């Protein structure tokens, strides 16, 4: 008995991209394109989304913002794996997609091998990037080396929860720390990053892809 193929949906307002991806995956014995959409409206009207495993989402749609679409999709279908696609890869855009629930970001020029690699790892819980995007994510500039402090494991945990919008009390409860201890870590994070408040801290962390 053969294993069912992983079902992929595509949202892209360029028919050539959709046809190209369909052709790309036609060579795969593991994946198949089950649905395609030219607008977010078409996507949200689709009644069989629960049968889709992966959504390949164009980040720069003509009439929709792919970053906002990603957030809405993840709210409606939390288990669906969303991978952003684009012909360009600005670091800030990539990080906004990840923040909104995407499991990765690929360039449309990636080959079948890269798509398959990224999809398979995303399905296993990893955050994935095609090779060219990974280079941008990994690129450390001299200004970054000067301004990004080293964090302890506990500080990284607290920073992650702050980015998620958790309060000091919620972080204390989640990490089983006293309120005072959490407050001290939080104050130390502000000092390390040389920022005035949590909003500036979160903005800096997201801009520099720290998590």
C-alpha cells in the first residue's frame, strides 16, 4: 500500500508561477499540488483547506499583503505549514513572515530539491530557508557584532516570551520564576541592548532576527 502524497496548495497571482510549480512537483513521488489560488479571497473561500498539508504563499501579492494573509491563515488553520515565497528576500520581510507564523521562506527560483528539502523539514517542525535566503539570514554585519549582546539561555527564553507579548507575571508563571527574578532579567535585557523599553527591545530583536 503506497503512502499518501503530501498535499500542497499555492497562492500566487501569477499563473506562470503556479504552472511552473505544478510542473516542478509533477516529478515528485512524495508531493502533489492539490489546489491553487490567484487571490487571498479564493484561498479563504476554499472549503477543503483542512486536507492541505502545506501552503506556498506569495509574499508580494498584487491585491493582498502576503504577510497579513499568513497571519490570518495561521489563525484559521494553526496546523497548516505555511512557507513564504518571493523573488526577493529582504531580511526584515523574511522575519515578519516568520513572526506571523510562517515555517520558512523560499525564493521562487529554487529548484525541486530545495523545495522538497524545505517542505520536509518544515513538516518536521523546523524553520527553513532556501539557500540564498539562508545566506541573508546568516549574514552578520560589523554593526551587528558591536550592538548584539550575548544572552544566557534564560535571557533568550524571556526575550522569546516578551516578543510573544507576554507580561512579566505570565513569564514568571510559564518559566516557574519569581516575579522579582523575571523583572530583574527583563531589566538586564533592556540594559544589555541599551534600549528604553520592551517595545524597543522587541523591535531590535525582530529586526536582527535574534530568535
